[in-house]
C-alpha cells in the first residue's frame, strides 16, 4: 500500500479542522463543568431554598454580560442593527 501525502492547502485545512474540533470540545467540556459546579452548589444548599435560589440567580446574572456581548458581536457581523420602535 502506498502512502499519500497531502498538498499544502489540504494540510492547512486538516490542521484547521483539528484546531476547530479541539476548541469545540474544550467549550463543550467547560459548559459541562460549569453545569456540574452549579448543580453541586445547589445540592449543598438544598435544605435552604432561598440560598439555593439566590445562588442560581447569581450564576445567571454572571452570564448576562457574556450573552449580551455575544449578541452584540453577532449583530455587527451580520450587519444588522437592533430594531427600535418609533411612535
């Protein structure tokens, strides 16, 4: 069986695909780890409903700036502006 070598653009494409796959896996694992941390935090506070609710609210509020930044950057990439109602 003869070994084949990839041309230069093909090597770059394969390397980029590998990097994208690795980055996607890291983001996926970070999300799963974050979910585990929140679940364990609430499990510790399960007998204190108010404290558990406040902990979940705090975690949600920590994610709002990131969500707002992602939404704003996707609007800029698409060239769309938020619609404003004019009366």
